[in-house]
C-alpha cells in the first residue's frame, strides 16, 4: 500500500546513527545518502529520514518494521537500547493484536514510537 515513508528529524546525525544501528537487525540498511535526506530499505529506499524543515512542534509518529524472527525483534531492541533509546515496551507477545504478534517498542532520538514486529508462530 505505501511506497515510502519519511520522518523529519530535529537532529539528522543522531537519527542516522540510531537507524543505521538498529535497522540492520530487521534486514534494512542505508541505501541512499543525499546529505539532508537518507533512504533505508532492503532492495530500495522505502524508509527515509530528513532534516526538519517544515511545520512547528512535534507530533509523534509510529513506524513498525517487520522482523523475520523473534530473535530479530530482540536484536533490534538490544541495538536500540544500546543507542540510548527510551524503552516503551520490551519484546513480548501482544495477544490483543493476534496470538503470534511479537513486538518491541522504543523511542527514536526525536521521540517517535518505533517498533519491530514478527508475525510468525512459535514452533511447538
């Protein structure tokens, strides 16, 4: 449904360090760097960060990245915490979403709610 998503960052350098550290854990890397905007993705840049240039104030955004496994959710979470991210929710199952919804939530340097989620069932 979405082609790409972009977040405006108050400190692009801090956000680039954060996302470059956590996104590889869910299969996403920096693909394009235009100086004032950076594009991350698997095969094409579909998640962008850029300098805050328009509007005033802050409105929290929520972005969820697909993780291939529960281990990847943990790895993402640990990398985010190592970058100093505020912990919103530690990795766990969220049965209110569906029985196999396994996710962790942290805040990025701008205060956005960033999630890694795995939808795979645990093998018996």
